[in-house]
C-alpha cells in the first residue's frame, strides 16, 4: 500500500502517525510542507480513504469600537468640575454620537443633570460603567460573549449597535483512518523513484530503485482558467451578429448635451423622462458651443410649431439652456442619431453597444447602469415589414425564438413596436427593447428625407432569456460557481 503513496502523502501520514488527529496548521508545521502541498496531499489521501477531514466553523467576537457612553463617563471622571451638556456635546465627533452616549448614560442611571445653571452633568456613582468595561475587556480577551445574569443581553445589544462584530472562521481537523495506519505500518524493501531523469535512464539506476506506481484513475485537480465575463462574451456575440448582417459599429462618449440625448429625438423639454429622477445630469456643466442655428434651429422649430414636418410640434417655447445641459447618456440612440445627422440620406447600417445610465429603482429587470445596443437602417423604400423581418432574423441568430413584436408608443418613432420575449423562469413576457420608424420630426430637421428604421434592446434583458435567470443583478454578483460554469453560453 505504502509503495503507491506520493512522497507528500507519506510526509502527511508520518506527521499524523504520532498524534492521530491534528489541526491543519499543526499538520503543516510537523510535516514541513507548504500549505498548498499539504492540501494536495490531503485531497489524495482522502480519496484513498486514509484520512478523514473535518471542517468546523468557529465564531468569535471582536470589539469594533468603545461604546460612546463609556467615553462620556471617562470625560466626567477626568473633569475637575461637572461639565455642562454643551461642553460635552462639543467633545464628540457628531451631535448624533453625543445624543446616543448621553441618552444611554442617563437612561441607565449613570448621570444626572443639575447644578446652579441646571445644565451640569454629574455621575451617580453607578457600577454600570465598570460592569460594561469588564464585559468589553472579557470579550476582547476571550473572543466570547458573557453568559452571566443580564450580561448576555448586554452583548446582544452591543452587537446590534455595531460596537461588537462577529467573525466566523473555518478550522480544519485531520484524522488518520485504519487504512492510513496500515499504510504507515507497511514497509518498503526498496527505495522507489518518483521521477525519471536522463541520467537515471542512461545509467540504469532506475532499475535498482524501481518506480512508484501511479494511479491513472485518480481525479485530476480542478482547474479554473481565466476567461472573459459572460456579459463580455455575449456583447462580443451581439457585435459579431451585427457585423455579419452588414452593420458598422459606432462608439462615443458617455456624456452628451441633452440636445442629442433628448431634443433631437423630439422628446419635449418638459417630458417626465428628462427629470432628475430618471436622468443623471452633470452638475454645473453645459455645452456653451451649442447655439440655435442650422440643425439646432431646425430641431427647436420642430418642437415649437412642427417646422416643415407637417406636424404642429409640442407647442411650447424651446430653450437652448435646457438643451445645453450635459447628461450621462440614457440610451445609445444618442450615438445613432448623431451618426444620422452626419450621414444625411446615404444608405446606412450602424449599431452601438455600450453602457447607458438611468436613475432607476433596482429590481430584477432594472439597473442604474447597464448595456444597450442601438441600431438604425437608412434607405429609400424601407418600411415596417423590413423592420419586423430584420428583428426576427436578428433575434433568431442570437438563438431566441419566443420573441413577439407588439404595437406601442415612443415619442420619436411612428409606428412603434415593443420587442418582448417569454421567460420560462419568470413565466411572463419581458420587454426586451423598443423599435420603430423615426418620425419626420426627428429625421427632417437633420436633413434626412428617407425612412430610418431604429431599435434599442437592452443587453442584460437579453441575457435573462439566454441564461434563464430571474434577476439581472445575478449577472454582476460574486457567485464564483455560477461564473465558472459559464464555459459556454447557454443554449449555444
């Protein structure tokens, strides 16, 4: 039996043979191995049934900070005369900390307020502060709570207030089994070699020592190589899908004037989506170069009276100051509409995949910072049937079959379609993104007279469908087991 053991295994068994059971730290010391070597040997020995490994959780308490009421009592003890409430308040880092300290000390009967000016604070001589100090010292010394009368409640209160904290550690204990004892007791007549060298082969020395048997059926160590995050993998796949369909990628800054983020898309300046609860504005900054002429003047007139679009507009007085405000982009349409203003009427297929920012309440399908892909197609004769055909083909290429297009409303497209997909996990149709044909109020002020198809799904919502998740926040969690198992994208 011992002839098949690796040298690391022999050293571990030898260290255990005297005691039978050792904590992992003591085993490392007695065997003279490094921690990684000891763990590897224990894994092998455990598989062979020669050792038992037991892990236990040990909880200890640690003093995070001194209770503020004790700090107050020390101030009273050091003062020559009873200090006033105002003086004591000034000795604390904040009024809240003083209120907590003074309130507890007074409620516990440790101090009273009186004197000629009725604001002097005096100690009552209570044993309470001393008892609390003893509990704190005991916890600091032993790492355990107090079980005496009333002391258990004090420790619980200190934990609740964050003055004590629990620290949980895992301790590993290793015991030798009868099979391990038998392996140690057996003797080997000849010294065995673990490695063949060119010298041993040429001299024939390996014949004298012999070779240690190797268990070819032993499980290999689990290996987790570095890899891209699943979100990055999916974004790469989305980009490859766009390129395969003849699109060119756009990139751009995260900060834009509100003009390109909202106004150019015919979103009125009093629209609820432009308020602080939905948009992150850059405080105190604006694009002073933005002036009301050329394209900006066209867009402003479209808002006010419809300009030359045949629309009546929104019927309000457009303000350039509002359009100058800088925002973190709330959608990537800000990139595609700027590209549209530059392309004019040339046939164009472009897309953008990058982060967008919204002041959202976080839930299973909403994030404040997420990825969105936007695309447009510009060309003579394009219509809603082309858009529907493209979207179905696009989602089919991403492996998504349960996708529907529902009529809806968006301020800058008409007609508009909402892309929804059915989630088997949530058991509901989830909104994946919006789409439609840009309205004349968007295209004509930019100098574009041909149809423009546009769409803007969110990447994370698509990944909910791909991975069968219930919550988008799981994509950015710290669950290493989930991340390690994403070797290939689900459903591919």
